[in-house]
């Protein structure tokens, strides 16, 4: 029996960078429809190498095979505000069984702060050593709960970490509901909107426990 868990934040007008306005109504126009406006890196979203000019590859050009695969859940809930998630957070079991092409989901519990200034300004960050580990071990996808893998208020840091990871890792930011997972290994599926020449895009992300 498989269990499917949604790791995606809902989009609503209280999220900075997203708006939903009524375009049509059933009573007036014959159907309900909305006009959506969103920043490309709002909510649960994915980054393309073009986001930091690592390469010219845009979100629509990433092979869909890079959006599906086995993922290990890394427990980093001990990381404080503005702290670093390090290689040491990867358990011996994961290190022993990790295979090239597997993915990592970093569990920090940070999604509980969605809607607060702390969520953006005090986020736990991916260490430079962990970013290099992901590249060296051919991590397919790296998923995190904060809106970024690095301090968005530190341009040098956010640039460096993204430049390292985007050399070979698909970045997923803004995950939620990781505490609903009961297994330390899942099938991860993360599908971004196919936006031509996109630097990134909102995505629906799910985990399947088998």
C-alpha cells in the first residue's frame, strides 16, 4: 500500500509575491476563472541554473527525469535560526546506502514559520561543505523548507551556495508538511510549471511512501 504526502504550500493572497483576482464568475460570465500573478520563486518552487547564470539552462529545459527519484529525509531539526545544515546531519545509514542520483529532503521544521518575517530573514542555511557534498555525490534534487537554501539577505552567500548546487542539483525551496512523513526514504516527485525561458517556477511536490 502506497501513501502519498503533499509537500506543497497552498498559494493565497496573504503570500507576498502572489495574487489571485476574480476574472470571471459563473453568474455573470458562465464560468468561474481567476487571474494569477506570481513571482517565479514564491511559495513551493524550483530553481533553474539560469537563476544564477550558472548556465543558460532554464526551467523548461531541465529533463523531466530529474524531477522524479528516491529521496532520503535528513533530520536537521536541531539547527537554530540562521544556523547551518551540515554534512554531519546526514546519518550514517544514509551515507552507507546513498546512491548517485538519489535526492535529499532537509527536515528543519522551518515551514512552521510561514507567514512571519522570521521565515525569510532567519532561515537555516545549507553549508558550503554540504553543497559540495551534494555535487560530489551526484544528488539529483535537494529540497528544503525555507524559501532559499542560503541567506537571502547576504548576496555573497546566496550566490555562492546556489552557484555550487546548480552545477548539477535541482533545487526545491519552500517545502512543507515534512513532519507527515513516516519513512526516512521516499519517492520524490517535483513538477515545476513549464515556463519557457524560466529562471524558476512554482511546483507541486509530493512524496510517496511505499
